């Protein structure tokens, strides 16, 4: 898989309030919509996939307050060709 640099470098980690991020992770993980349990004796791939999706959603929600990097001024393709 090729890494999408525009997506992976979108957050400005130098400006993150990591304590706030940690608090948001805890807060969102405790919200009803993200509650989950693994009481099943048989854990299927589908169950694990759903749990992973919930974890992803919690992280993305908590990351909502992280400042974004400003995209570089990329020239238009027409400017490059001409």
C-alpha cells in the first residue's frame, strides 16, 4: 500500500495540546455510541473489524481539535505544462 502524504501529513503535531487530546480520547471512549464489549467466546473477524472501526472513530473524533497543516501552494497543472 502506498502512503497518501496529503492525508498522513495533514495534522500539525507541533501545535497539539496532547493533554486535551488524551482527555478527549477518554471522554469519547466513554460515550454510549462507542461502548463495546468482547463477551463473545468466539471472536470473529467481523467482530474485531467492528471494534477497530469504533476505535478509529474515537481517535478521529478526538483529533478534531488538532490544528491542520497548511497545504503548500501547489501550482496548477496548466502552469507546469505551459
